[in-house]
């Protein structure tokens, strides 16, 4: 009995020391736009397998999220748009909302889970239950504009996270960092001009979605990056473009649109980043969070389509969140 009590106490201490939440849900795999589509359910399964194979899963607080409610989705998206998606979702087959983006019978269930995970992660971080969080869910969100789905995205997960932090938790300053290789046009569409939010992004240019690059409000910091860019040049551009603005802004929470499709192996772009570059990015951002945001970070999966490169890059990203949260 004494040994059992000791073991239980040790287990409880280990749980209490878990300061990085990992959000995932099996039903996010039910959204499947076809075997030929790069935004596939295998993206999540490969990440989770890698996390388990490396033992990193033992360092995480695994959370199964609930769906975002209608009221929560309306923090960002008008009811007319939400109703339009409801009407378009088929009972069988696929309905395309743009040439790259399809609704399936279970798509909006998956999208609400991804959105709900972002909202729940903000709640857990800002209530002190965990220090930081990573959302391993799909479909992604940063191309979804206020009233338009595109680029594999339906609800803008990171914008929902920001609005939750600002309106429900009453933060005054939230930073959004987007390092996906494709510019987060949807997030810009939603948060531009909102002085409570500083959005810093890097992306290949010129490249999809070919919008929201120049002549933007002061709260949007864009770092366009040429195709073929390698790690050393990328790091210089990002540090010069972001770091001073983040230090001046002093964010109380950092939200990350974590796209790993700038990796040299990724088939969807032409940049040449390595896994170590994503480690460097994460270390820079955890440093800013430590200085100004009490280590509070919520990171959500966006792009990344070479399965091995994606899993390894997410692995170093999440591993660094774990180290920063201890």
C-alpha cells in the first residue's frame, strides 16, 4: 500500500509539472478532401506517431477539445457566412468552395473542433492551467477571411484565439506570429487595424495567395521572403523585421500560426528552410514570451505537406515549447 501511495504521488507530481498542452481529436481526420489532396488526415497521424516514437508524448498534457460554439465562431465570422457553409456542406461527396478547398460531410465538425481547440487552449493558458499549448488539428485556418473560405481553410482559428484572449480574458495586447510559407491573408483581413493585435508574418513572395502584402495598417508587419531562401538569410530577415516591433509592443500572449511548409522538402513551396530553422524560430518566440508574456504561447498547426519534414519540424517546435514551459 505504501508503495502504491508513493507511486500515485509521483504520478501526480509528474502531471502537475506538465506545462505544455497538446490538443488533438480523432474526428479531425474525418475531413478528407481526397487521396490526391495535400491537406490530408495523414498529416496529423504522422505528427502524433513521431511525438510518441520520440517519447515527447510523456511530457505533454493531452487534451481532447470540444467544438467551438456558434457564438464563439461569431467573434470572427458573420452569421451569414456561417449559415452559407452549413448550407453548402454535403451529405455525401464533395462540394468545392474554391478550386483547392472542399467541404465533405464531416468537414465542419472537424473545423469546429480545430476552432474549439484554439479557444480552449487560450482559456487553459490564460487561466494558468498550462504554460503553453500546441494544437494538432485540421483543417487549418489562416487563409479563411471574415466571410470567405479558401486555401484549405474555413474558420480562422488563430483570429478566434486572439479575440477570445481580448474579449473574454480582457488582455490589452496580443501578438500573432505567422511563419507559414503562404501569407495568412485571412488573418490580415480580420485583424488589420486592430491596435490590440500585432501580427508579424513571413512568407514566400511572390506566391499564393498574392494579396495583403503592401499598404497595410501599422499593426501588420510583413516580411516577404524570396523563393529559394535558405536558413541564414531567412533568420536575418525575420529577426530584423519582427524583433524590435515585438519588443516595443510587449505582448501579453503570443499566438503562432505554425506552418512548416517552408521546409526544403515541402512540395508546396520553394523555400529551403531546415528543421533547425523552426527550432530557431521557436526559441526566438519563447524568448519574447518569457520577457513580456509570462511564457504564454498558443501555437496552432497551419501548413506543412511533406510528412516526414512536417513531423520532425513539429517535433522540435513542441519540444522547445516543453522546455520553455518548465
